[in-house]
C-alpha cells in the first residue's frame, strides 16, 4: 500500500469519528505531498524525523506543530495496521518534541469593552465571547462542544480529546451558565438537532468553524487571527 492510499483510508475513517476532521485532513494532505508515492511500509522513523527537521528549518515549525503532525501520521498508520494493510507505525517511534510552556494572557477590562463594541452589530457573536471569557476554552475546544457535554446541574462542561490528548472538565460560573441557557433556548426555538454544536451563525445554523475572529475589536483587524480563549496560551 502506498502512503497516499493510507491517507485516503484515514480520511474516510475520520469523517465519522475524528473530533476535528478538518484540521486532521489538512495535516494529512500536507504529509501526502512529501510521502504520497512511497510504499507505506518503506517509510522509517528516520525518514519522518528528517522531514520534520526540514519543515522546522524551512517553514519554522514549532515543536507543538511537529507533534500535531506526528500525531496525525501516527493515527493514519494505526488505522492502516487495524485494517491489515500495513505492518508498522513508524511515526509512533519518532520522539515527541518538548513544547514550550504557554504564555498566560488575560484580557483587560478595557479590551473586553472594545471587543463588545466591535461586536455590537453581530449579536449572535456575543454568546461566543461570553463563553470564551468565562471558561477560558481554546477556540478549537469551544466550537466543537455539543450539548451532551454540558451539565447544567453539576455546572461543568466535559471536554474530550483536548489539545494535549486528555479529557478535562471546565467549571461553569453564573455568566457561562446564563449564556449557555440562552443558547439552549435559541436552539429550541430554531428546532436545531440535539447533537449540533453550541453556537449559531447569522444564518441561524450551528457553527463549528467560525470565519470571523472575535479579537477584531482588540487588534483593529478582523483577520488578526486571535481569539479570547487562545490569548492565554
């Protein structure tokens, strides 16, 4: 089996089971450009490590980025083994890079005011901001959550398969609960599916991949690439 076929099978599998299929697909498609025509069983840990080193040099990949690509490749090889198409997982044998500790960053009161002013013409974005500020979730976490992960009684939100690969629980304060209950009422009014993501777009559809950034008011540009929950890391 060639690596490109291995990627195809992994992508087919991910459509039904991977929590962040779009990012997973993007990473595997990029690895396909380099390893696509190689026989999968001929790829060694040294081949992968050498390519990562090249990407770190040419594209300035951080240790965290390399680790995410390593995880995506390892998943593809694992699926291939489970399907009986290949015999080994070389990505698993590539050592993980040591990641730098995240930089803690909190929004000031002034920055929050500017964000809310920037969103005054996009009221559907206000719950996104409220949940972000009062839970500290990353964008990828917040926009993949579904209602079965929210416990209003115990006041927590369960995140599975987070950035570091583990589960965790997020406590919900009164403001987060208020925003979530408002969203729940919106879902009921619009008769949206129970398994849909929490946030609703301007078109009244569940939103899992936001196209605008809430830090537009903070940095002065809607394309700044920042998100309140990500400002802490």
